[in-house]
């Protein structure tokens, strides 16, 4: 007989004596408490009541639960309605956990009401059967609000540029076919001149700068169109919208940098041992700040590092290992094992903000002559572009976890030749022979003189 394997419980898989649960809705929440019965030993007392979803009502609820000695409160993540209950009950000193609605579905065949849902949620809580969702601390939540709004405004600005390009196509102006992007300074000068009333293509082409001057003939042809007054009025509105969004994005970026600099865990240490906002940014810093260390990873920009910190935070104790963070981000396939069969399932959705920026970082790193770039080039041959990008994103997230878990750690690239240096001579020989034999050649090996 095989030896039994011991599996340790997770921290949340503990039996709790005094629990509460809230089934959240838009205007109210159904609260359920389960505590030991005062007069019947071994039995539980369950109470259910409705609480208005208002600040004063939830503050009063927090005081009541704290007075009853509630050890853990579970809140179901329904839309954004859970925030009111979570924030205020957490501020009342209670231990609050947020759980995914998919994990707390009622048992099949049972009636579906808010009251029964709250009771079922409390029963699952007291038995430790619910896995809490990751809710970052207040300082990271504030940072996340700024970075997510900046991302939304950046997308809005991109849509306005696309509308402007469509407007130019309607006016038969084909400047986007000559210029690399629409947001360059020469194109902006040409647009301003068009709006001001200039219609001569040669004069407009004379506003080109830099390398665009070499394409003067193509510019003259592209700027020959039928741009009239109504196009000018609409273009002015779109450019004003773009300028306003750009100013707001700059404001959000400045505020994001200030918030990160104020977080102690993100601060570095200067050569003289001083720390605080702005410390660790110089080349001779004893310990660089978090943004600087993340910026050393191939593909990560300053904006990308800010978004990553806003999405996963700086406290890596919430993820005991790098694999936990990768699994939470849904960058690894789900294992499905039954009997002798072992297959992988879909990874899942995860955080769209985090996966979006990691995808951009992986795409940028894939074009570099570094270890992540070489990893992409090796995988893309047999797994395809999308799976190769996901694999590179996972590798980068593992690196990020190690850098944030150890403030003294620094990124050191293994180099593009890492895989080749670890491949044996015989294996290299077989690979080269196979590649030469594929087109129909006959290979004969002879030792070098």
C-alpha cells in the first residue's frame, strides 16, 4: 500500500467560530451571522437581516459585528456594490474577505433567495471553504484608480486620432500614408495650417521636418485634396479634444509618480543611507527604488512599471510563491487530472489591466536580443505567436515577483545565448543534421583538422 500524502491547509481553510456574510445588492445587503448558540451547546445560532447600502447604516453594522466578536466577514463581489461594505467594515477593524461570486454558487436544487444566499455564504465561511480574492491596501487602490483612468483616457485619445484620420480621408488628404504616425510635430503643423486656411500642397509640404523632408514629392501628392471649411471646424474640435486628453494624462502621470514615491516599500536607498521620496533614483544608489529595478527588465517602460505596481501591489507575501502570482494573473493553464488522464484547461480571464500591460511588455521584449527575446523566438516556432507571448509574459511576471519579494534583488539578463550554451554538443549536431537533411541533402561528418 502506498504511503498517504499529507496536504497542508491554506491559511484561509480554517474553521471559524463566529462569522458573518453579506449578500450585496445595489440598494441593500442581506447580512447573516452564525455564532455558537448561547443556550444549546454544540448548536449554531443564525440571524439574517437586511441593511441599507448607505455609509451610516454600514458603519452601524460594523460596530454591531465588532461587538458580537465576529472573527471573519465574507462579502460577495457583486459589480462594484461590494466596495461600500468592504471599505467600511475593514475600517471598523473587522477581518473582511472578498470572494468571487462563481465560487459561492448555491448548491443545485436549493431555492434561490437573498436570505438563503447569505446563510449559505456564512456556512461556507465558517468551514473555511472560500478562497478570498486579492484586494490591495488603500494606498495601492488609490494608485490603481489613477493608472486605470490614465489607460482609459489614453484609449479615448487614440480613438480621437482615428476619427481625425477618418476625417482627413473624407477630405482626400492622405498624409497618414506618408507620415509614420499622426501625432508627430510636422503633421500637427500641417493640420494647423489646413485649419487656418492654407490649401497649397507645396506650402504644406514645406512644413516637414527631419526625415520627412526627403519625401516632399509624396507629401505634395498626399496633401492634394478637398479640405474645406467644415473639415477644418471638425478637425479643430478633434484636436482640442486630443490636447485636453493629453493634459489630463500628463496630470495623472504626475500624480501616479507622486503616489508611488510616497509608498515606503517602493522607495530606494541612496549611497549615504538616506531613504524617502526620491531616494534610490541616482546611478550610485545603494538600493534603487522599485520603479528603477522593474525598468531594468526588457520591454518594461516607466508607464508599464507603474501599472504593474498598481495591479499587484508591493507586498508579495500575498502571493507565497511566484507560481501563485502567475496563477492569479491567469497566465498558466489549469491542470485537469482524472485517473491516468492528465490534461490542461483554459487559463482563464484574470485581470484585463494586468494581462494587457504584460502582453505589451512581452511583445516589446520579444524584439530584443535578450533572454526573454530568445525564449520567444524558440517557442514561436512550434507553439505559435500567441502562446509564445503568454509564455514570455509569464516569465516576466516571475521575474517581477522575485524583484518585489526581495528589495535587494536586481535583474541580471541571462543573455540570448543562454539556451545555446546549455545545449550539449551531440544535441546540437543532431539538430543541424536534421535541418540539412530536411531539404534533401546527405550529411557526412568528418573531424576538423
